[in-house]
C-alpha cells in the first residue's frame, strides 16, 4: 500500500512539474530571495552587527534576526498558500476526468491509494517550495548577521500543515463535485476571512458578547473550522523564536478536521461510478 501511495505521490509531483506549477513556485521564491539579497546589499547592516558582536549583545542580534525572518516569511508564506490553493485545486478533478481515471483504475492500485497519493503529492509540491523559500531566507539572513537561528526552519512545517488542512477541503469537494471551483473558493474563504475572524472573536471579543446562543454558535464554529490563522500566526512565530508549541488545541482540532475530511473523501471516492 505504502509503495503505491508513494508512486502516485511522485506521479503528482511530475504532473506539477509538467504543468510548470513547481517551476512557477520556485521562480517566485527565487525572485523573493534575490530581492532580499539586493536589499541587504543596499542597507548598511554590517556596522550594527560589528557593534553588537563587540559588545557581546547576542540577545539583541537574536531578536533582530527572529524579527527580520518573520517579517519576510509572513507575507511570502501567505502568498505561497494562496498560489498553492489555486494551483492544486485541479489535481483531483483532472484525475477524475474520463480517460484519466479509467487508465489509473486499470492499474493494480486501489481507489484509497490513488486518492491518498494525489493528496500527499499536492502537499509534497507545496512543501518542497516552502522549504526552498524558508532555507533561502534562513541562509541569507544568517550569513548577514552571523547568527544561525535553527528554530526558524520549523516554519516550513507549520505552513505546510496549514496548506494540508486546506487541501483536505479541496480534495473533498473535488471528489464530491468533480470540479475545482467550490473547493478553491471555500479554502480561500477560510484562510483569508473565516479563520482570522474566529480567532479574533476567541481572543478579543468573546468576553463582550452577552448573547449565549450566539456565543455557543461561534464557539462551536471556532472549534470546527481549521485554525489556519493560528497555524501561520502565533504558532509559527513561537516556533521560529525557539519557544515550541505552547498551545496544542489549534493543531489537534485542525488535524482532526483534516483526518475527517480525507476519510470522507475516500468514502465518496469509493462510491463514485466510473
């Protein structure tokens, strides 16, 4: 089973390369990294680094490096996720097209393995590109400040996990509708609007809402909806700063959502008549 899933995962990666999706992502990341090198070559930072090193202010350099890396990665990660949602939305619907699905199902592979391979293939495409971007930022900033913040590399995991949760929605609706539009729209809605609003409610506004029915509804919605805002926000910041995961609820509830979405996707895919 694992071998078949892995083969479909690699096939999806090759499909992404054939569609130039992988190269498009890599191109954007490369442009961002070259822009960062250009900015660092123009802005005078060497004097600050020398003074901080001579005075033994390693803590100051650590905080500056952490801040700069997060300032750079946050907007780029958001952009990458938006592009990832758009580019991955067609993987499952295209697989289910007449001719493609007939050829795939004629192979010695189960439907479960086929769908899981497509799911992990989409995640692999995004992970490799995010990893390239994160490592590039890490090397450039670390060389400039002579301080290596290894914890920053964990950012690639949290961003990829946020995408994996959103991609489970895309896969589910891709199987259900055989199209990409609905899954893409809902993933965008959750990532851009719903998750940030629910996080703001839970942190800032929950105490001021007096209507018990409304509060119970929003509480239930908060725990059901994937916590992409927290995954790419406070959890990513804490990991990058070496503080670890201080709150596991967003991770666990998002993981449960992911498992249920993929499980239901597999159930629907088994029932499809091809």
